[in-house]
């Protein structure tokens, strides 16, 4: 599959910077207690197309999203599904975790992220 270059809407830059400075408690926990020191570069609040994703690993072409309660409404589910389709057109995979997963199953979340990154890099063309 041919890789499509990822577009970036620079109009979202100020919003992305604000989100980086004001991450949720769960985003902070995942970032400072796992992703920040992961041996492969991971970005926080990265602009991809017309979206700001929570975390992005370019080498694995992986988006990591943490979902609060608004993501579980019918509107939130519909929006996330459409958003994931756009991201997948770039050859990206989207991993989603609930805030509850971060609070109650943190080690399992970290393990899943680690395994997914390793598999995606190993399987890359």
C-alpha cells in the first residue's frame, strides 16, 4: 500500500499548543509515566489533517487516543468513527483507551501500546 503524505492544518497550531500545555489528568499520566521516555519518539497533541490527536508515533504510524465520557455518546461515537476513517486513509492505526482504562488498567494500556508499536514497526514495508 502506497503511503499518502500526511497533511497538517497549520490553523490548528495554537490549539494544539494549548492542548499540550493543558493535558487531561489521564493524558499527563500516560505521557509522563510511559510515553515521554519510550525508546521510540512519540509526539503529544499532534496535528494530522484537520485533527489534533492525543499522541502519535510516526515510526509505527500509530495514533493513541484517550477518550473521556463525551466519546461514548452517539454523536461522539459517530465523530470518532469518521475521524478514524480519515486517519486510516494515511495508513495510520488508531488505538483508543478510555480514561477509566488509564485510571484502572494502566500497566495493561502500556503493554498494549508497546506491543502494537513493536508489531507495526516489524510489519512495516
